[in-house]
C-alpha cells in the first residue's frame, strides 16, 4: 500500500467564516463579567464619593434684551434708509462688552478696593471667570448671565455688580468723544470741498472748456470724417495702381507696327487640287482593296500613286509663298495716352494721402487732449460728489450722535433692558442625584469600553465559532465543562483528567465523537485509517481526547484499536504503568473483549512495546527507548506494518513545543486533528501550527476544542 498516493477529498482553501452571532457577543460579555462588574462598581462608588464631597453650588441668573439703536452704526456714511443689522449682530456686540476682561477687572476693583495689587486682581480674575458664564440667543436677541457660588446671595450680588459696571462702561464706549470727533471731521470735509471747487473753475478756464461733451463729440465727428476721406483716397490709389500695373502688362505686347495685309491664294488653290486628287485615289484604293488582295498589282500600283502624291503635297507646302503689308498701330497710341492719365492720377492721390494723414494726426491729438481734460474734470466732479455726500452724512451723524449722547447718559433710556434681575437661587445646581446618574451612565459605558479593549487584545478561543472563523477549519468536538467539581467527569469516566480537570459525563459518546469519526472515515479511501493527534502544549487535554476517541472507535472495528504513544517518556508514561496482569488502566467507560489479533512483526516489536488496555479492545504502543527516532523510510514502513494489523491507528504525537516529529509525519497520516484548549491556546500559535502541517503535506480534517465553558446563563441561553 502506497500511502503518499492515496486519494483524498479536495482541499478547500480560502474558506473564511465571517458570520458573528449573538452568542459570540454574549460569550465575550459573560467571559469578562467579573472585570465589567468590578469596573461598574468602582465607577459608581467613585461617582458617589465625588457627589458627597462636592459642596452645593448655587447659580444666579440675569437676562438682558437688546433693541436696535442708532449708535450701533459707527460708520461715516449714513445716507438714506439705515441698513438692517445681521441676525445676532446686536447681541454679539453687547456680549463682547459683558465678556471683556476690562469689565471684569472693574467689578473686582470695586470689591477689592483701590489698594489691591495687580497680582491679587489677576488671581481673583481667574476665579471670577471660572464661575461666570454668558449665553446669547441670536433669534430672541437676549443675553443670559450666570454666576455660580456656594453662597446664593453672593452669586446674585456679583451679577448686580456686573450689570452696574456694564451700563457705565458701554455708555462711555458708544458716546465718548463721538460728537466732537464727527464735528471736526465735518469741518475738514467742508474745507476740502471748497478747495476742490476753486480748482475746477481754474481748470475749465485754462483749457477753455465750455461743454466738454459737445467738444468731444465735435472732435470725434471731425476725426471720423478725415478718416473716411483717407480711406476713400486709399481705395482710389490702390485701384489706380492696379490699373497702371495691368496697363503696363498689356502694353508690353502692343507693337508700334502691325501686319496690314497677307495673300497666298494661288498656291492654296493648287494645294487644294492636289489634296482632292489624294482623296480620289484613296477612295479608289478602298474599292480595289475590297475586290483584290493586298498583294494584287492593282492595289500596289494605286498605293505608289498615293505615296507620290503625298510627297508632292509636302513639297508644295514648303514652297507656299504669300504677299504681306505692314503699317502703324493706332491702338498703341491709345494705350500710351491711358498710361499717362493713370500715372498723373496716382501722383495726385499720393499727395492727398499725405495731407489727410497730417490732418488726422492733428485731429487725434486734439481729441486726446479733450479726453484727458474730460477724465481729469470727471475725477474732480467725482471727488466733489464724494465730499458732498460725506459732508451731508457727517452733518446728519453729528445730529444723531448728539441725540444718542443725551440718551445714553441715563441707564433707564438705553436700548439694553434688564428683563430678569438677579435673584438669590434656592436650589443648588449640582444635586447629588446628578452625580449618581452620571456615575451610573459612566458605569455602563466604561465596562463596555473595557470589554471591547480586552476582547480586541485577547488571543485565545472561547467558542467553536471563533475557532472556525480564525482557522477556517471545522470544529469536530467541543464539549462544555461542568460548573461544579463534584459532577461526573468528561466522557463518562468518573475519574479526573490528566491535569485534574473534571469532564462532563452527560454527553453521549456519539455526540462528542460522531463528527470526529465521520471526518476520519471520509478522510481517504484507504481501508485502514491512521489518525495523527497533535497539540502545541502537553496541558491541552490531548490524552483524554485520545482515550475517549479510542473507546468510541472500539465498536466500529473488528480488530483492536492501536494507540501509538509517541509523547511518553520513561520518566513520565502518559497512559500509566501496567498492573499485575500487564494491562493499562483506562479512565473512560467499559469496552469490549479483546479480539484475537496476530502478533506484530519482530522488527516492530523491537521498536515498540505493546500493552493491552484493561476492559477494552485497545492496545497502547510505546517506544522502547522512550523516543521514536526513525528515518522517513523507516517511519513509512512502521506505519504500513501497523496499518496491516489494525483498522484504526491513533497516533498521540508529542507536543509541538517540545518536538517536531508529529508535524513531520502528518504527511503519512490519513487525517490530522488539532487539539486546542479554550482560554489557553493562543491564536498565532495554532495558525502557525496549521501552516506547518500543511507545508509538511498533512491533511487537517478538523479541530477539537477542549476545556470549553458555558459562559451564558441557562435562562438566557434557552432563548438562543
């Protein structure tokens, strides 16, 4: 049997379980319930202590209403309808005054007296601004003032002092020196306006300006007329130049003497007679050619006659002579006259063009001078309009400022009205119930944050769903441990596990190992199955898992179950020492009678010590030397020999933390099962072990999760 080439189900790579259920959240919550409860209790206790130690604080309140007033407009332009202020603009102006440090210093000076030092004022200012608070409502145009103190009367008194200093200071801010400043500014503008009027009169006299718009219009019209005449002259000049060039081109081919008479009639008549004879001969030849062959004497004779006649015609053409008579060409004189007229026109148009250009330059210079004078005059007029408007606006502001000064001198007539006067409060602003509620809210939030942080830092497993999501492998068995120590142990044994942990007996074996055995049976097509059981540490419950699996495999096999113990040492035999009968004790239930199995081969007996199990059809094989160190070929031969004797061979591999032999031999096994301990085995360790087994060629069929607990109470779990 060749183990390395046996058929296996296709491996599913990249399968990731991402679904997180409500059970996962509840597992995490109840796993950290002690820490969460401790954080909740301490948070509530600290909140209560702070609430009991905190002194009661009373908060006095005053409210102001802001109305529109003329002295908000501090600009120098106030013509026509006054602009409406933006939403909240008036409230913001008054809030800046109320919240200014200078106003607060003035209040403190009235309390501390004139002999207070700067350091004392600064210290009291920090305390004052810590207890003082201002809120503004832009829609309602109201300002709310709050002052907190342990003495309610003192809180109301401080707000009263603030309002008193506020009305005095804002009157100074809005009206101090405004009337005299506006009047002085008005006089300066009036002097500048008088000076500008005198300059405009002198400027118009200097440039002779009567109506600048009419003068510019006349200059523009004159310039347009000259430009039009110039364009017309340029067009005529271009036309005459083109005419002259055309006449010069035509005059080159006009001779002064031309042929008057030419006669060659007699020679032409003789030539026509010979050509007529040639046509007659060609017609006769065509008639003979239709009746005789080309080689006939008649046809050849007529061809010779036609050829001789053609030679005579050619000679006659060369000797053709006519009579010619020459005389003076009258058209030549007409062309010369036309050239003289066009040349004189061109010279006149060139002289007119020069004169028009001079006139156009003069008109343009005059127009530019008028435009410059108009711009300067327009600037003067604009400045005069601005100064006039400024003078009018300042005059109006002087009148308004005088009225505002009279109004602001009295606090009862100001636009800011006190709609809620400060009054000593009766109830504190920091009652104990507020601290209790805040501590309860913090006691709920802080444990949640603590659980979130701890869950993100935790690297161990709590449930089978977490194992499947992280490792992308199915969990074959994950029994829940009992909550009490006196319950029967895992897998129906009634004895403690190898590490003293109690195991549940309420689970039937078929439920605990049903999926595990199914995964083993379907792992390959081999008639016998060799299962490699691997864990990273020796405290993850692998011993109990192997014993329970072997006990469950008994009724499924006609031959004994072999457990190959590769993890025991002479000093620490994991499966115990044999009794007087040479049998090993087994902590899981009662099994079947031992079947009659043939003895193993002699070579195998030299390597392994075979010990039967009391009350079970199970054999435990241990290395005689304490360790099993073989070459790959020897290991393959050993596994083949064991397969031949048993239907199921369960290999208890040594922990990976101390030996790599189990991982190296996973390629020879039909199925490899990882054993992971809940709350103990770290995720990076298991993922690294999985990668090592897959790189070694092993086939991992699933994971067994041991020492799992039920964190969710039964009255909650029944609804899941």
